[in-house]
C-alpha cells in the first residue's frame, strides 16, 4: 500500500516520488501474480505450481519481447540474447540465454 508511514521515533515519513513511481509500475505485476494461491492452501503445492507457471509465462514473455526487439533493431539472435535477455541476470544466466537464443 502506498501511504505515509511512521519511523521508530514516531515521525511521519511521507511517500516519496520514487516510491510512488515504483508502486505504480508494479501494480500490473501485483494483479497478474495475485492468481497464485496462498502458501497455506494444499500444503503449499498449489502455490509452488502456480509460481512455476507464472515464472515460466514471464520468462516466455521476456524472451518473445527480446526477440521482437532484436528483429526491430535488425540484430543477430546471439547479440539480442546478450543485450536484452541478460539484463538483470547473473553472468551464468547470460551465457545460458545466449545458448538458448
């Protein structure tokens, strides 16, 4: 939720512009991922499987978007994988994305 909070001394901390921007940027993802059931249902298995499905869908979406951007910019698939798919991932994931592309 986006609202003013109080710190340990009881002082009111207003919402910063950066907090508001990140909140509104993440609302879409919060709504999409709200279909994953809570962890206490079914011993956690529905939550685990729902999370796997959502991670797979997000990965597929990111891969397709990177492929489209590479096509628009007339880039080779290997170069597209290195630049777009590997953003935000670690070095081992970068090489795995390059091989997958």
